[in-house]
C-alpha cells in the first residue's frame, strides 16, 4: 500500500491529530503484515508532534527494526529524512529509558517487600 501524505494530510504535517490519522492507516496495514510506502512528495513542513502521533505511537507496538523493515519512505527530502531518523532515535531511547526505570522500580518494590 502507498500512502500519499499530501493527499491525506496536506503539505504541512505538523499536528498530533494529523499524526494520529496516519497512525491508524499505518497500524491497520502493519498488523496485517503488509509493507507500507509513505510518500512525502509535496510535504513542506514536518514537525515532531506529527511524528509523535504517527511513528511515536507505532513504536509503542513495534520495535525500530520492525518498523524500518515494513515502512518505506518515498520522495522524502534529506531534511525530512533526518528529522524522521532523529525522532525515531529519540523515541527509541525514551522507551528504553522508561523500560529501565520500570524495571528498577519493580526491583526496589520487591526489595522493600523483602525488608518488612
């Protein structure tokens, strides 16, 4: 499947709501184990809230490697590709840190129970 951002979002991909619209399209295709082409032709503006609503939300379901295998970015400028890659790296790091913090909380909670 090919998703043309210009047709479904417009030239400015800036808001969380716009990102969530893309998320639902992507998620439905990815859960069916389909590869999805995301066409950036005509996209002038690409902001983090849009990426958070789409790719950030997908990272809650799939790891980075899986997403990179199943998503193909077409007609993307080098500037937009850099923004996407930096966003994915930051989001992945945050998810890793959250997992680490959760593990540490669980360990400390178990330790506190043992001290009673």
